[in-house]
C-alpha cells in the first residue's frame, strides 16, 4: 500500500456553533500547518444544506471528513448524524463527533448512528489543538478515505 503524500489535501467540514471552538480549530490547523481546507457551518440545518449542496452551498465541495458537535441550534448533531448515515451518498464520509458531552448515552447513541469516532473536547487550549492534530493525522495520514 502506498503511503499518502504530503500533497494529499482534503476538505474538512466543521459543524460547530461555538465561536471559541471554531477559532481554536482554525488555530490548530494553522499551528500544525494542516493543509486541509476547513469549512465551517454553524448549525445542523446549514450542515445538511452544505452536504446536500443546496442554496448558498450549491458549489460546496464534498468533505472527506466531518467534525460534528452534538449540541447545535436548529437541528442537533445527533439528527445530522442520523440523516447523514441514512443517505447512501453521504454515509461514506467519516464523522468524528467532537463535543463537550461525556455522557454515556451520547457516546452510545453516536456509535449506534455510525459515527466513526467520538472525541470529548479538551478545555485546555494546548490539549485541544493537539487533539485536532491527532484527528487529522489519523484520518488523513493513517487511514484511507473514500475518494
């Protein structure tokens, strides 16, 4: 199996309504020189429009990875995950639930809905950016994503 080259760049969709977490994720991408393109939507409804390429997102790229918060306005992350994994075209996109919740029922439900990973957001900035780097390393460098 060929190793991925540093030129492998994917589109990452961050579904996050907290401005601080969006900023920390952007800073993590910059700090670790992550070359992937980060797209941000602020609620579950907009995430579904982005993924379905509807309205203002008609030209949106198909993300290679989704970072999904659970606690979102309009349509929450659990509903987004359920709709995503029920759609034959979208279900192949890996989804990392990235949330503050450490509730066992959220973890179980996320995996039941076929999340690829469940990560609790660290509150410490350095730890947060390290977690983002580890997610990127694993999903972009280690595993093979669908084209």
